[in-house]
C-alpha cells in the first residue's frame, strides 16, 4: 500500500472523478486563483516546470503557454484525471507538456531538472507534508522556485461554506475531521505551513493571504451544481448516505445562496486563498 493510498483511492473513485465531469465549471471558477499562482511563479519562456497535483491539466496548460520554449511536467496520483489532462493538452495543441502518474511525496526524481514548481490546490493532500516538500525540492535546481496556492479555511469561503450548510440542513453534520488532515483546506493556517516549509529546508519562504473572486459560468444554478457535487456537500451526502433527491435539494439550496453573488447573469463569489512561495536551498 502506498504512502498516500487513501488519496489514490479517492481520486480514482466516483467522487474524485466528478472533477472530470465538472471540469469546465471548476476551472472557470478557479481561473483567478490560477493566474495569481502563475504570476507568483515568475515563469520565463524557457523554464522547465513541475506541476504538482495537476488534475485534469488546467494548470499545466496555463504554465505551458507561459513557457513556450520550455516544458511542463504534470504529476498527479490519479490516472483517470491525467488521461483527461493528456487529452486536453492534445486537443489544445500543447506540445511542451507531458504527464506522469505518480505520488509526488515519494516519486524518485532522477535529477534536479526543474527551475520552477507550481501547484494549484495540490499541495495540501500529502500524508507527510515535510517529506513531500523535501522530495519536491530535490527535483529543483539550486535556487529553484516554488509557488503554490491553497484554500484558506472553509468558513472564509462561501464556495465551501454555503454547500456545507445546505447539506447539513438536509442531512445533518458530517463526521468530524482533523483540519490538518490531507484535503483541500489542510493548508489553511499559513504559520503552520511556513513552519513545514522551513523544516523541509526551503529558503526565502513567504506566505500571503489573498482575497480573490471565483468566476463560475452559467449563473448561480451552474455554480451550485459543481459546488454541491464536489467538496463539503458531496462528502456529507456520502457520509450520510444521501440519495439523488437529497443531492438535488441541496443543489437548489446552494443556488439560492449563490444568488447574492449573481449580477447580470454573471457570478462572482468572494474567496480567500493562501499563496506560498520559496526557493530550494542553493548547494
């Protein structure tokens, strides 16, 4: 059994595969988050870039366009998501990207071949974050840059909080969870994360709390469909053995909650994310 077997199992399960089904809405919603992270990475046209937890490929493709003379390697623990990422890259004519199915915490990088590491919400899923950070630093050239963005607390993000409340109202609270357990908000505490980065031997560690907008398409209803099928609501539905009627009722409640963010048919949901940057230690 792998170190991150639970994550591997999850991302190959029907719950994880919903990221493929709702890919377009999720990527559109998180476009601002991706741009913030790519800007912080300071990508040059010839950079070799490592993208951790690349999922269905939006971040890899975005980075590849900023490094037309370089190359981007996308790593993810889920083969189905990477199959989709490869298809997207091919369909969009991206020739400078490739993908590897791997657990980034333990994957053996044969040489420090990358100048930049990026991750859009992929770094908070490791069973042992310090070991993972050390391993990823080994893939970077001396002084190589890391830039990764993670969610702040669910309570600060209506994208999570409104679906969670709707699901709890319908089905009851989900099981209690360790806020630092691997998951989307495990890196919500920036002081905790910067301590992990320091323990991993990274230098020039910096963290910023940023307020951004999520911009899902298709109005409040379209946003609610994705937000209620991926994230806290989906976890509560599964834990409480909710049925499709429950899922639809929760979705409608979420749409009502998202209406406050819809203006002229467009939805802009306020969000809080944590942006981390650092460098691998020079030898």
